[in-house]
C-alpha cells in the first residue's frame, strides 16, 4: 500500500510500524473499555473489534481475546459487566514498508497494568 502520509514522517519503516501498532493498541484500549459484555455477546464483541481494527491502514492481522473467566458467572443483577483492560489480550500485526511488527496488549498482574509492547517480526 502506498502511504500518502509518508512525507510527513521522518523515520524508518520499522519506527513507523511501531508507531502504527501503538496507535491501534491505544485505540482498542480507549475505545472499547467500558463497553457492556457478558457471555452472550463476548464472541461477537471480539469479532467486532477485530473487524473494526482490521480496516485501519497497514493492519495485516488482529486478534482479540476476552477472558471468559473474568466476565464471571455471577455478573451484576443487570446480567453484564463492563469490559476492562485486564480482561483483554490483544495482538495486532502491522505491515509497513519493509517491516512487520506485532504489537501486543496483555494485562501483567504483578504490575496491575495492561502493558502494550511490540516485537519485530521482519525488518
């Protein structure tokens, strides 16, 4: 894919891919935490987030997993919980120029934090 914005960036393909991965992970965290979830819609919600993210530029793969155990069997009296970052495992693969980067968001219990990180797949 030709990138019409490339002239506005002063970085390598790898750096741009890392930037794009960060944007996608941040948008997943901020757009979808707080959305109502229960066992009846969890799979649909995973697929909907994946489909929404997959249409963004340079995304070649995205996988969302929502932990069913953290939704729990005894949700509130209204039969749902709100989606929190500690319920999600996210992987997004960015293919930009000569680089492929996998960005991940995983809740790290000892940090009590949804850590976003990346690994280089191809340079």
